[in-house]
C-alpha cells in the first residue's frame, strides 16, 4: 500500500498519489477521468465538481492525451510546476517501464517466443481500435454532416498516407466545422484554482509553437537520428485530437515507413499497451526502446516518452490563463466539432491500414478478433485480460497451424 498520508501539497505526496493511480487505472482515458474525479473531487476535495468539469473541458479542447493533461493541471494546482511534473511521472512511469521491458524482452527473447503470441497481440489491436472507432463515432459523429466528414477524412488519408496528409485533413476539417456547425454557447463555470499570469501562459504557448516549427528545421539543418526522433514524437503529441488511440496513425506514419520500427513490432506493442494501466501515450516508450538504430533501449524509450508528452505540458500551462475567454468563443467550438469528426476518420483509416491488413490473414484471425471485440464491448472484460487471452490464443493457433 502506498503511503500518501504526508502533506498532500508537497510534490512527493502528489507523486505518490498519482503513482497509485498509475498502477491501478485501467480502462482508457474516460476511465482515468472517472478515477481522477473520485480521488480529487469526491475524496480529497482539491476542487469542486464544476471546476473539475471545466478542467476536463479544457483538456479535451486541447490536442494531446486528455487524462494526462488533467493530471498535470491537478498537480500544478496543488504544488506548482514541481507538482505538475510529479503528477505526470507518477501516473506515467508504471506503464512506460512495463512497455520498455516488453520491448527489450522481444528484442532479446523474441525468437524463443511462439510467433503466434505476437500475432495474437496484433489481432487484439484490431478489436481495440474497432472499439475505439465505434465509441468515438457515437459521441463525436452524431449526425449526417459529421459522419460524412469522418468518411471523407478516412478516404483522404488512405489515399495520401503521410503525416502531412493527416495534418491537412485536420486543418480542412476545422474550416468545414466553422462553415457547417452551429456554435453552442458555453454553460456556467467557475474559475479554475490555478493562478498563472497571462504573460507566463503566452511564454509557454510561444515555446510550444517554436518547437513545433523549429524542430523540423533543426533536423534538416543538423541531420541527427535523435533530433529526427524528437521532432517526430513531439509533432505526434502536438497534433492528436480525440484521445490516445488517435496517436496510432500519426506514429505509424512516422516510425514504420522510416524503418525505425518494423510494422509487426509496432502492432504487437500497441496490443500490449492495452494490457497496462495509465495513459496510452506511453506506447511511445515501447517504440523508443524498439528502435532499430540509436537512440534505442532505455535511452530511446525515455527520449520518445519525453518528446511525446512535452506538448501536453506546454499547452496545458499555456492555455490555462486564457481558458475563461476561450470557452466562450463559440466559433472555436464549431471548429472543434469538425476536427473531432475528422480524427474519427483518421482512426477508421488506421483500423484498415495498418491494423487490419497486417493482422487479419486467415479465418481464424478474423474469429479471434471478433471474440476479442465481443469481450471488450459486450462482456465488458478488462482490456488486460482480453490482451493476455488473445496472446495465449494466438500461440495455440500458431502451434496448431
């Protein structure tokens, strides 16, 4: 049992509280937000229900992993910048360490592992992404215009399979949102209990944009594998709207065509990421540890982890002073409606390529994916249990074949 009885305004206490959540928070971003509400609104009363809802709205409005950003903001409200880092580290490290160890295990003992086990992990990724597409489409594409935008986005990124094609779709979707969707006025809210001056917030936002535009230039002027990796993962962390699953197509477009990580390892790691608690963005740690060239191993995992989460820090801290005004800007909400529909399309395209095309090769693959999907959606089985079961079933089917 982790002791959090010390003063919970110290960074160490914040770290211990979030470490416990990082060890036990299974179920994805929505479940994480429910855990946070129970811990920090109901139990510890760090903030009110309405303030928490407002904080969640801000983090869903921003690109990046919403649950991790909420955690960063909660740590910031309790113990300043040190508290923000402590909250992120406690919530993130358990799953990041587990995935790095898994990557190193595949590299060292992959030949000893039945091939069917890794294939089972690739197959379960089909079920996980299909569940995410279905759930996000129900929430974010409730009408014909948004369903149409989703389908158009999926078709476009399949025809233009690149990071810039995906960025272009998001930009076009924002414009379509402004044209098609009627803005909704914001509801009542309370000021968030986080005091950051606007000048400081503007500094963090400027740094975010400087890195987003400057890293590609630096990696061109000063060719370096490490700099290229930092650029790729920072950009992925900056452009993900709609939840952690949407990072899949962005990262796949960066690491697989470049040869940094082969596609089989990519999908096996994505399947394994469903079996660990904490944020899905820690999949970046697996990819960093799996790199075919330096940085790799523990250093690669750490570099990719820091690069993909850095935008979350900068955006949350930078946007907090301006959120009161932003939440009343109804045109921004309309643009976000278009972006949300498009990111469902991005994930739908990823469900086909690379997830489906790399995993479903025979009737038994389809059957295993179907059983995993039923287990997740209708039996409500824990994701880790479905992942483990699919790995075992894949191994059995591989030996039988």
